[in-house]
DNA sequence: TTTGCTGCAAATGCTTTGCATGTAG
DNA sequence: CTACATGCAAAGCATTTGCAGCAAA
C-alpha cells in the first residue's frame, strides 16, 4: 500500500499524493516510460480525470525527492525527469533521436569513480553518468 | 590570434565576440575558473567596462558552441556552464560545497562506456559523467 | 552596400511561491 | 481544531527572440 510510503515520508496521505505515486508506479512497469517529467505526470492526471494542479505536482515530486522516494535527473534540454527510487543505483543511456532511455550498472565504472574521487581528495556523494547515442530499436525514427 | 578562430567559425570578427573569447581564455588559465556561466561572462564584461548585452553573450556562446569552440555542460541547478573546448575530452568532478571543479580522464571508464553502448545497440555519440562530492581544499567553506 | 551583428525589451519555458480556502489527523 | 495541503494566479530564473539601428566585409 503506497499510503504507508507517504506516511513514512512524514507527509499527510492525500488524494493528489496517492494519485501521483500511482502514476509513478504504473509507468514504472512500462518499458521506456519509467522516467517522467512533471508535465507528463500532470497530463496523466488530467487524462485520468483528476483535478490536480501542476504546482501541486511539482510540490509533491519535490517532497518525494526529499524523502528519497523518487530520483530527479537533469537531462539535456533543461527540464527535469523523475523516476521512482528503486533499490539499486543505476546510470542511463539515452537515444538522442527517439528519447528512449535504458538503465545500466557497471561495477568497474563505479569502482573507478570512487578511486578517482579519492585520488583528488573528494568524498564522493553521488554522480551522474549519462551516455547519449543513437539506438537501433525498430521504433526509433531515424533508424 | 583569436580573430582567426572566430573567422574560421564563419562568424564576423566583432568586438563582443573578441572580448568574450578573451574572457574564456583568461579564465582558462586560472585554476577553478575554467568553467563559467553566461552570467559570469557577462559580469566580467561589465567589470572590464564593456557595454555588451547579456543576450549577446548567450548568442555568442551558442555560436561558439555550434562551431565547436566551446563546450556547454548542464550541471545540477539548472544553469549551463561553458568552457573553452580543449583538444582533449575530459569529465568533471564538482564539489557540492564550494563549486570547485576539477577535470579528469579515465581510459578504463571511457572504454567501458563504449562497450556498454555497443552491447545495448547504441552508437555512442557523447556522454556526460559528473562526480559530485565534498572536497577537502583549504578554501572550501565546509572544511 | 549588403549581410550579418548588437542592444534592448519583451517573450519563453520550466519551476517555484503567495495566498485564501480546504481537509487530514 | 490546527497544521499542513491544495489550486490558482502571479512571480522567478535562465535563456531565447523580435526588431530597429549599426557595423564588418
């Protein structure tokens, strides 16, 4: 039950928060739709007939982020993308043509990052690794 | 002479473009100041008594980027940072506290990135790897 | 002279905030 | 009942664009 997650985050369980979490979860199952912008969430809410303001979407996503329930990424082009925080860390590879996003984890890269930070006197807190390229999926426009 | 670089980019050699390039170069020598925002460039211009509009700074930086003379990075927090395009590619490590930026290159990471992209059917075009952490430089506020 | 450049101000696009009302606990 | 949530509209930023005047080639 997601109401527990919301309560645990120290937030009141309200309809907007439930619905937004629901959308994040539903799209977490679909391929390629795991990462949504605030605008995306808002559109889905409207499509579901919910009457929730865009400002609330931003507020709630920010609160979820603060609570560690979702992660926010700043991809190219300015706007942010949110995804339900999974158990496991991962990086992204994005298609420049169709926007298709895949996740990956590479232990050797993770390890090197720590060494690099340490060598330079940094205490590594987080990192952002995004590969941009052209994919060869059958539905990619440029293929 | 930087007027050559501008001309080679197919742009007219004008005072604003010269001055902006100059600022990019001057700060390319200082440690930690290699990466500047449009606003930074604008402030330096004002400080130097130049009467150049912020819009022009953005326009020129964008043109320089298109010409491959500078690189643009989207760091956390929304705004872009520009740096003179060096000969060699590199990644960044940024201090979350003081904003100090260092560059690094790690061949093993570069190599893994290519393998990862290839394995997933992507033709890698570029990537963005930024490590965020706390540095232990003597001038870092939190130290 | 002609085409491209500039400053200014206004317009954008994404995100945040102020405020009066509404509601979970 | 009280503190926190919400919707709406307005405000904020970083960045872009329209336009009339200017300047490089």
